[in-house]
């Protein structure tokens, strides 16, 4: 019976080590999940800046091309859809549509030389170009964070802890092939 005592102590040590490992894994998953949420918040900030800029851009173009009502309505509808998107997948779809309508707006501006020379329009173009670059960077950072989180919560032994605490994979923020090129704002 004396030989059971060392086994009992060894078993207790094993349990302590397993619990400590599970706590460490859980904390890492929480940290990675929070990094993903923070990365999404950074995208959201840039998207809000973009949404705020669009009405000014549309109004500037309207002053020169008042008869192009359909294009303006499409841009405003796409902006509204993007602003009301809830999930990452909905945002991806709405942002694809918005980028397409912005391309139409800038293509329309090609027909109005006075508009292309307007200082306000040029300033809005430059601001949008900067925002687009920040969105691209934020999207890359978000997708990198999602990859790290998804990989961590899907690999052993993290997947065991992730399953116990409801960690599930996150969606990437993707754009369609047709709109992968940045919005052209140079004339």
C-alpha cells in the first residue's frame, strides 16, 4: 500500500499541470479572439470614414452631372446597405457592391472636365484614396488575426479547450475578384 502514495502525488501533479495548460490555452484563445475583435473595430473605423465621405463626393458630382440620377441613387443605396451590414460576410458583400458603385461614380466623372478640375472633388478623391489604402491595410491585419485565431483554436490541444468554451472560427473579410483593384480616383 505504501507504493500508492507516490502515485497519488504524481496524479495530483498531473492534474495541476493539465489544468495549468488548459488555463494557458484558454487565455491565449481569449487574447487572439480579442485581437480579432480589435482588428475588426479598426476596419469599422475606416469604413465609417468612407461612409461619411461618400455623401460629400456624391453632392460634388451632382453639381456637375445632375441628370445622372441613377448612378447617385445606386451609390447611396450601396452605402446604406454597407452601413447596415452586421456580420463580416454581410460587410464583405456590401463593400463589394459599394466599391462597384464608386467605380461607376468616378467613371461618370470622366465625362465632366470641369468636375475633374474642381478642388473640392480633387480633395475628396485624395481623401478617399487614403481611406481605401487604410481599409486594405486594416483588412489584411484583420485577416491575419483571424488566421492566427482560427489556426490556434483548431489545432490540438487548443481545439479541445476551444470546444469546451465555445470558440468557433471567424470569417475572413474578403472581396470579390471583380473588385480587388482599388477604387481608381486619379484622372
